[in-house]
C-alpha cells in the first residue's frame, strides 16, 4: 500500500509555531506555555491548511509568551519579525 506519511511538525502550523518560538527564545518546546492558552491550535491548523482560493492573503497575528507571532497563508511563521518557513524547521 502506498501513501503519504504525515510529518506533523511540517504539516501542522500550530506545532511549527511552538518550534519557532522555542528556537527564537532558545527554550525547550516542552517548557513553553501551551499554545491553546492563547489560540485554538486545531482551528488555526484548519484555517491555514484550508483549500481556500484566497489563502495567500491570510494573516493571523497574536501574542504568545510575550512575543508577536504572525502566521501567513503560505505557511510562513514570524516571531518578533524573524520569519521561519517550512524549510527552517
């Protein structure tokens, strides 16, 4: 049986946000406050991974652990202005 294997850290914007913030703050991801305290991770993943025609225009911004986080429709994530795209994590 052939199929696609999911790489949850590459395919899940919410997990990539945690990885990006951990990298930006030189902190173990497990030591960060849960993302769900700030934003619904499942809803964010659904929005960013949607097949909407205008997904490239998507921009979600919020503050997480005192840092400004921005998620773009192309999958890039910025923490305090530093961009982390799919290939960085």
